[in-house]
C-alpha cells in the first residue's frame, strides 16, 4: 500500500523520482526496526508534541514523500498543535509545489504556505534555500520529516528547534535534530497528534517533558535495536 502511494505520488507530479530512492532506503530501516514504533521513538514523539504545543510559531514542513504518504495525517497534526503547513522541496519546481498545495487542500488543509518563497535559509544554494518569510523562516519550532542533511543542518543553525522524523538513526538529519523520531512517518505523524491531544487534555508539564528528553540516547537506542535485529 505504501509503495503504491509513492508510485501514485510520482504519477501525479507530487513525488520526485529521488523520492522513490528515499522510500527504498526507509523500507530497509523499517524492516530492521521490526516495522513498529519502538519505545524510545514513542518517547521522542511525546517530546515533539510538547515542543509543538509550547511553540510561538510551529511549522510542519511537507515534501513529496510526506504528501504522498500521509497528507490527511499532516493536516490533522497541524490542527492538533495549531501549526502552519509549508511545502518545502529539495528539488523545488513551482509546478510540484502547486501540485502538493492542491493535494493538501484536497485533504482539508487551508492556508498552505510554500508558494511565496520570499525568504532564504542562510548558507544553502539558491533553490534549496527558499522558504516563506511568514512560514519556516519565522518559525521557532519546525517539524521536518525526511529532510536532507544539509538543510536540516542549516535550519538548526538558525536557532530553530528542529524535530526530524527519519527511519535512519545515522542520517545527518536525525543527528542534528533537537528531537529525532526514528520511526516511519506513517506511524509517527498520527502518534504526534495523539500525544499532543493527550498532553493538552491532561494539562501535563510540557516544559518538564522537553527538559527530560535526551536526543543522543534516543539515537543510540534505535541503533541498538537495529543492530540486535540484524544479528538475530
Ligand atoms: P542525510 O542527508 O540526512 O545524511 P540521506 O542522504 O540518506 O541522509 P535523504 O535521501 O535525503 O537522506 O532522505 C531519505 C531519508 O528518509 C532516509 O534516511 C530514509 O531512511 C528516510 N525515510 C524514507 N522513507 C521514510 C518514511 N516513510 N518514514 C521515515 N523516514 C523515511
């Protein structure tokens, strides 16, 4: 089903052919993790929800794979935490940005950002640096599922709190994130929304959850799960 969604995304002009390669890499890591949400990833997801709820201006970044795999879930998460959605592509073309904006609108999104592209992330080449001035550029907390390493690093250097969803605990994006979620976006995105709603309803101490989170231990745990699974 997942592969078919990505294929469909390529046919609709939403997902790039590079996205097919990213999907294959993701599947390999998911297989090694047992295609489940490990406990440390669930804890990271909860910390991510706390960050998003505490944020002045949270933004959820959407690329071609995210749009193909979980568009409705991203719209629901944006609603749960009061975040903006912004289309943000590695291989940006206006046509593809437009196709993804429309796809998100078909799934209930309003006011999707990414078309203005009137600000730049410092220290990146022109096309890859484009963001909206009132979107990612202004955000204090950004969720970037499947981000490429260079951009994740450049965003982190802008003093933003970066939440990365990536199945590879060794990828640069996961390693530079304040909160790395080592899980499939298909499971992680609805899980962040569920945690956010639960945290809000229970009146939990969000600052304490953020403080207690340990990114390095999270990466080490995922790596350990992968290594022990491949040794079985
Ligand atoms: P980096 O540049 O961060 O060091 P990379 O070059 O491997 O790593 P990309 O090719 O830009 O990164 O992105 C692909 C990443 O997305 C891979 O790490 C892959 O594991 C991950 N990925 C692919 N599909 C999913 C998915 N459904 N859920 C979570 N992560 C995924």
